[in-house]
């Protein structure tokens, strides 16, 4: 997979050189290009923003450096293949624009994007990017405007780090334990934890500062361990994410599941979580 990130803060992306993604880059499974938007600004001050037409607070990123940046990363990716109109053609590229005004990013979207050949991330700052940039880009490639949550960041960079990590850990060979992604909270798998957040996990030592690991996890009884894990996941999901419990299809809940949920009901006052 090829990732191109356009930003006015290239140094923000140093974390992509470490951990699982850093290793995938070293192996050549992922290629990452981080590009300074200011290298496509041509005035002596390398200006990339201006005041908004119509007035109002803040600054808007000007379209010209963005247009040149997109043309350059597309051209570089497909050997400068040119469409008949002269603009670079996009091949398998998709543009991701992080914005609090976008569609909510999710594990499902991460899984879709993990199938892409080439993702280009356009990090906006200030009050955003001139809207014509997205209009222009839609003529060249699919564009998704994505929000990572209902809060406002100072710029798209941290959102891109979040999305890149969520996407890249789904690529074959990136996770150390290939079995772990489908069982994640929100994972695409149809395993016993599907639709639930993960329950607690423990490791050695068995007793630590007076706190013991639950006996069942040391019992070697795989059936009992699986049941205990599902119970714990149901209780935690009822407590922290009653919205997810309410979305579980009735057919996915056994009599035992319903019993665990009704016992946890105290934690979800006012919510009918047990269907
Ligand atoms: N830029 C600013 N806030 C954002 C958010 N919540 N998600 C994505 N990009 C953003």
C-alpha cells in the first residue's frame, strides 16, 4: 500500500517510523511519503492560507498549493501518466480529507480503506481547505471526508495518524498476531466477541499487590474461559456502550447472555439492553 500525506507539519508524522507500522515500512509492505505543502507555495513567505471570502474568523487554506500537491503526488505514483485533459490520472488512488464535518470514521471504513492501493491524506489547518480543492479532486479520484469523532482538533494531522494506524494494522502481516484483528472490539469477525467491546486481559504474575487473576483463566478449561470472557465482555459493553448492546441482533444472544445482561442492567439505567 502507498500512503501519501500532505501537511504543513511533516515532522508530525515521525511516529509512522516506529512500532508495527515502522516495521511494515522497513519490510516494504507500506510505502509512506510525507510532503510539505509549503513546497508548492511560490511566494517568498511560502504562504498557504488567506482570509475567508465573505468574512469571518480564521484563515482558509488556498487552493493553488493543494492543486499542485495533488497533481504531484498522483503523477509521482503512476509514473506521471497524464489524462487527456492534462491533469494526472489517479489510478487506484483515493483522497482522504480529515475534517470534523466528515462522515464518522469507523472500523468498517478502516477495513474498506485497507483494501486500497494508494491513499492520499490532505491535512487541513486553520478553518479548513478552500472547498474547490475537494471538488477538483473528485474529478480525479474517490474522495472521502472523514471525522475521527465529535470534537475539534487544531488540524487534520492527529486524525491522519489515528486513521493510518487503524487501516495499516489490518494489512496482512502488519499485526504480530494475525488472529487478533477480527476479534477486536468493532472487528469484522463473526467470533464470540462480535459487536462487543473487549473484556479485561491479564498476564503474569498471578498475584500482584494483593490483586489476583480470576481463577477460571488458570483452569485450563477452554469452554469455561470462553464463557467467562464473553460474560466479562457483555458486562463491560453494557456498562460503557449500551448503544452497542442495543444493536446486537436478538438471535446473537443466548439465554446465558440475557441473564448476564439483566444482571448488569443496574449499570445501564433507563436502557432496555436485554431485548
Ligand atoms: N480536524 C479537526 N478536527 C477533526 C476531527 N474530529 N476529525 C478529523 N479531522 C479533524
